[in-house]
């Protein structure tokens, strides 16, 4: 094969490999659940959360910390994590902003530096979302149903 032709073929092959890798990376990024997707999934499971797994809530915390520990029980869904640098109060405000943006039907009825609280639904079949500081540098998110 002529040297010029060989370099053209090799360049085309390299380009094809890079394009293939780009599509593979993009596909994985699109498959990753967002914090909004996670919040909506958890709220939709209310009032019985046992169909959820520990992984379902991790995207909510991953924007703010890498060590999320989440668990589902029949009565609630709970995650705790250590926020990335900065104060826990700042991270808590950001979590509350995400909840408000992702769940526009939620009523934000408590807004303090240590606790954020939201309700969704009418009395008698409400889902409640509480985000709070839990210790010196730990945040907690709990979603539960009230009757």
C-alpha cells in the first residue's frame, strides 16, 4: 500500500475509534440517573418504600458528597452523606433548591440552616421530605409518608 494511502487509512481508523469511544462515553453519561430522577422515583414509591434499593437515592447525594449511605424500609427512604468541602448548611440549602426545582408540587414549609422540610399531596396521604444536618459534617435526607 502506498505510504500516503496508508496514513489516510490509519487516520480514518483513529477517527472511527475516537468517534466510537465518544458515543460509548455519551451513552453512559445519559444512562446515569439525575438527582431529579432519583427524587421523583422515591416519591412515586410512597407510601411503601420497600421496592427501592440503596442505589435509588445515591444520585441525590452524589452532587454533594461521595460517601452516600442509603436504605429503604417499608416506612421510609433515608440517605446520609458527608458533604464536599464547604459548610453543611450551604450543602443543605443546595439540596433544598434541588428538591424545590425537581418537585414543583412540593410545599416548602420549613427553611432553616439545620433543616429543610417539604410536603407533597393532600392531608391524609402526604409524602414528606426532610433534609437536615445530622452531626458536625453529615447530611440526612429522609422521605416518608404520613396519614
